[in-house]
C-alpha cells in the first residue's frame, strides 16, 4: 500500500509539474563593511595599521537602528570575541556580550557579567537577530541589542556612554577561557552610540615604533647612515 501511495505521488508530481518541497536556502553571513566606519557606524580596530574586519586582531563596529544598536565583532581566534561596557577602564562589574564558537561549529551570542576577574553567564540575554560564522580561524558575529532596557545591574542602558572593553580568546566545549593577552585593549574615552568614529589602536607589536622617542631615534639613525661616519 505504501509503495502504491509513493508511486501515485510521484506520478502526480510529474504530471502537475510540482516537485517535492526543498529546504529554503540559508543566507550567507554578510561581510562586514569597513568603508562605512566613521560615517554610518562607529568602529574600533586593534592590530596592524590599515587592518580591516578580516585582518585586525580585533574589530568592533556599532550603529543605531531604530530602538536597537547593531554590533559587529570579529577577532583572530577559534574561541570567542567579546565587548564589555564599563564605568571605568577596569574589569569588574561590567556588562559583557560575547560571541562563542562551540564544538558544533556554530557561533552563538552569550551574555556575561564580570564579577571581579571572573565572567558569570547571565540567562537573560538582550541580544536578538544574532548571526555568526567561524571561517579562516576567525570568529565573526553580528547582533542587535536594545538601546533602553529596564533598570538592572547586569544590563546597561546604551544611550549612556561607557568605556568599551575588548577581549578575545580560546573556548573549551563552547565555554570561554582566559583572554589571549594579559592586558586587553580598552577605549581611551567613553563611547557614545550617537557619535560615529573610526578608531585604530596598534597592537603591542606596533606600539613600540609609534612612540615619539622611537620615531626620533629612527630619524637620527637614518640621518647618521645617510651622512656616513667621518
């Protein structure tokens, strides 16, 4: 009987021209645009001068969309990448959003609250419209979060200005571990979601040569080599 039903369905499909339904296509992760930085969204880049969302050690962007703020994060890691909203430049008492790469290859958005140097996961997660991808040893994600939230210790109002803490590191079975570097970068001043800037922060490998003393030393050495020794 089942064979007969299957045969009739196949015949009906052939005669009517209606094939069996297929799964809808999955939209690929939209590439992060850096040419919008400082114009229609604010950006922070940490790493090599001139890096973008695919090459920076760490990248973050934010922009207002109605009653939400859309965040884009990317980092050179196979584990997690996060941003923290802090009233100071120190870890502790911070609202944190993290994109975590799990053992199934998925990237999910988690909400944490820093208790001292320890990140405690909070079940109430303000993220929505989340998406993420792990490619080329990078964790990249995009999500929205409301500007205004009911008063709660673990979730800050984004219409206020906060210092942004930037961190990334490895994960074990979908759980975050200590960040990759001992002193993760932090915004020099409080960040307003109503002001779009494109801010670059050199990583440790490039900070030495950016100091005025080192630049002066390089100029002096170059002059010495050009002039030659007496």
